[in-house]
């Protein structure tokens, strides 16, 4: 009897989930002058991609790319090595829009999930760390050198966007002439590949630079453990033919439903979002019939070929118009936007419409949550007709008194 009781209690205990971690080994506060470089290093578990973004003075609070302060929703994608380490050198000379930056403290985020800076703290399935960079803007620009050179850019992949010292210069392959001599920052941008940035020494003549970018994974993984073990796993209703504990690999990106259906237990169901190169970790809390099941937290939608926009407002029920098209009322989630710039207008009867411009990318969900201001109620002026009628009524009284 005692043995049966111990086994029963063991099956009712929630198995603590294995938590992933993302660390930054770089000291928490760094000082750098715009134009210098700084290398971030760290470790990451259960993912092959670490996403970097930053917030700071005058920057969208959702975060922007480290290489473009106007790229709301864009992130740097860093490869995690097989030993779990990662490194990224931030060449501040190559920031697009750096002329708009001010001296101050900037916060760098490293995450295993492509979500905005505002969304990360509320994501139970995300791991991230931050570091602060105190950036100083020099008062005097470096003079432009008199000599120039040529860059011959070649790659095994065509069509990637080229940025030279933060300025767009077409797509690869390309030959760029008239490049000022000295150390230049070359960057290639694409949502389908890990971020690539390099410092290139330019001098007289032609310098050949060959780039072979690494593609971002198009699938993710799910690690599932249970007690008792050896339970058959169902993925989106289909039998996978595999049993716990196991890591399911090659899972398509997006929302997936995992079911365990052991005899004598309640069916265990969880919905999980799969991200590129990331392993989501699930542990089964099996209970006998009649006991309540725990519900997994709602995960944010993954990146894909389209970007997403989550809009809430005060008051709720406000109309959301994106570039002239009405999508619905708040709260509203839109996940069908192709990458690009959109004008978002939020309106409600009795309130002043609120508008903004957003840059939608496939990196993460843009969050908007404005509070609309009521339309001021002006005091109505007397009607001219009422004024005339009043004067006519008072006219006899005026003459009677006389």
C-alpha cells in the first residue's frame, strides 16, 4: 500500500522544466566611442541562433538592429558554435543612421528567441541577457582620405544587400570603385542568413572579398520528457512513431501541438512555438483522470516569410488601419504583413486618431499600445437666431421703461 502511494504521488508531481540560458560574458558596462568596435561573447543552450538588438536614447523601445538605428524589428543573427559559445564584433563605424545617435547608455540584448525588447521579459519560454554600452559621440569627424580603392565583392549567394560604412551600395556580387582608403566596414544583410560584418582595409588598387554566408535554419526542435517514460508522441494529431524521452528534430517553424495519450491518464497536450535552430523543452505532468491539467503559456508567433504586428489600445475596440486598409479593432494581431514600412492609424469615435510609421520585418512582432486622447469638447457659442429673438423680446421692455 505504501509503495502504491509513493508511486501515485510521484506521478502527480510537476517535473521542473529544464530552463535554457543565454549569457553575455562581456562585462556588464562597456565604454566605446562611435567609430570603434567592441566584441560581445557568451554562451547559449538549446539554440543555434542568438539574436542581438539594442535600445537607447531616441531609439524605438521595441529595439533595433545594432547596425541600423532605423531598422525597427530587425536583429543581428549570430551563429552559436557546437560547443555553445557565440561571438559578435560590433563595428560602430558601420551603423546606418549613426549621425542621428547621441551620447548615452545603450542596452544590448542577446536572446534565443526573436522577440522585441518589450516582449522578452514576459516570455516564459525565452532566455536572454543584457549588457550596457556607454557610447560617446566624437565632436570632430575624421577627414576623408584623398586616395581611393576598389572593392570586388564576390559570394556563393547572390542578391544580399551590401552596406559600406552603413551606406547601402547595391547587392552582391558587385564591384565598388571610389572607396575611400582606410579601414571600411562591410556588411551583408539578408533575413535568410546569419549576419555578416567585416572590417576591410582599402588602399590603391582592387581588393577582392569573397563571402560565403551561412543560411539560417528553417526548422527547429522539440525536446520531450515524461514520467513515466516511453510514451508515444503525437505531433499535430499524427503519431510520430517516437516515444519519450526524445528530441524531435526538423520540426517546421510555427505553432505545433504535442499530445501524450497514455492509458489510465488524462491526455497531456501542449502548444509550443518552434523557432529557427531553437530546441523547445517540454516536460509532461501526467495526472490520473479527474485531476486538473496545467495549461502551457501562450507563446508568441514565430518569424516567417511575413512580419507581424500586435496592436492594443486605450480604449479597446479602436479601429486599426494599416497603410489605408482596415484590419479590425483592438486588441488585434496581424501576421500577414510582408517586410516593409507601413503607416498604422488607430482611431475611435470621440478620440483623436493616433498614427505612426513602422518597419515590419520577419525578425519579431512589433508591439503598439497607444492611449488615444479624447477630442476636447468646446463650449457651444450662442446661436445667431437665438440672439436675434432675444433682442426682439427685450426691445418693447426698453421702450416701456422710457
